[in-house]
């Protein structure tokens, strides 16, 4: 017996077994009944309520394995609104306004269009830095994969000729991945909880741009994880001090005693990509321009 014989597989791989099963459909009542399907190829079975724990595990494993195989060591995560327009599209919102209220909203969104450019620039700066360690790429841009600020993040990486990640989610209304996400790093989730976990598993810095419920949810979960010691400190950069202080009264939380004054040091306000990237570089002592 040779060494090769000793280490050869003694069982067929699942893919091979699936091919055998496909050929073994003899057209009988037994082989055509759903009960006869291999469990891992039976979608109706996998979608049963009792299989939720299995679906959780699959949704945890698939992105983790593919990101590891792609050599992604760490990420710069970028959260933000799906409604803030690119500057070149801002006037379209104003033109589409039908009453005074919608006009005011359109004008406010136009005022925030500058953050599209800042998100794009920050993503480009991080992507151009080219930091890697032990064969793994660091500060790979990761967004929610959708439009607006998310698109700006992936677009900035594309400007630098680098790959970027998109973590999209199935919603009742369509939300296709933006065109700048690297196709092989474009993931779709069913569970919000696992999507948020994947945002943070590799995160080494997080930029949070103005946004709505989704952005608030992502930011508050992150800062809670750091506050409670479940996650180590990292740069958390809030773009737009006026916006954030208007929608969340951070000082009031401290004054009411529901958080400590020191908790307000867990994040920093910034206005520009250059300011944010300088903070990240200083925190990690990065040697790049």
C-alpha cells in the first residue's frame, strides 16, 4: 500500500453523490416523490420552519468561507442612507417635489449629497493604501451593497481599481446590488442579525454617514458592543456632527445617567474623508499616503 492509498478519500464527496442521485431517477413513483430527494438538495425541506437553525449556520458559513478564500483580512465598514443622492442627481429630487413638505425634504437631502462624495473619497483612500498582512488584504471596503452612500463606498474602491464587499439583504421591495460591488464579493442575506454580524467580524474601522432606521440600528449595535466590552475599541467615525446631534441627543443620555459621559468618547465626529482617514491611520499607525 502506498502513501497515496493511505490518504485517499474513502467516501464520495457530496457533489459526486448529488450527480449519482440525479442519474438514479428511474421515473418511478418512489424516486420522484420529494421524500426521496437528498436532504441537502431538497429546497422545500430546507425552507421548513424547523430548519431555521440550519439556515442560520449556512448564512454564517457561506460569506465567512468565501471572504477567507478571497484573502480578506480586515474591512473598513461604511454605513449610511439609501436615500442621499449623488451630487449630480440632487436636483432631480427637487424637480420631483410635489408640495412644500416634499420640497423641504428634497432640499435637505441635497444638502447631504456632499457626503456621497466624502464616502467615495474615504473608500478610495482606504483602497489605495494597500495594507496587507500575512497574505491577507486589510481595510477592504465593505458596504450594505445598495444605493446612495453604500454605492459611493463601493464606487470609491472601484476608483482605486480595488475590490469591495457588498452585504445586501432580501427586502419586500427590490434592492439590487449597486454596480460597483465586486461580483464575487456580493452577498445576499435573509437574516438581518447575521448580516450585521458579518459587517463587524472583520471590521477594523467603521464610518457612519447620515441615515435612517437601518443606519441607526447598525451604529447603536456597534457602539453597544464596544461599550459593553463585547468588542474591542476601533475607530467609529460619525460623519455630520449637526445631523447626528439633531437626531440623537447624546448629551441628554449622559445627563440622564443612562450612559456615562466617557461613553461619548467611543465615537468621533468628522466632516471629511481626509479627517476620517487621518484618524484611522493614527489609530493603527498605518504607513501609507
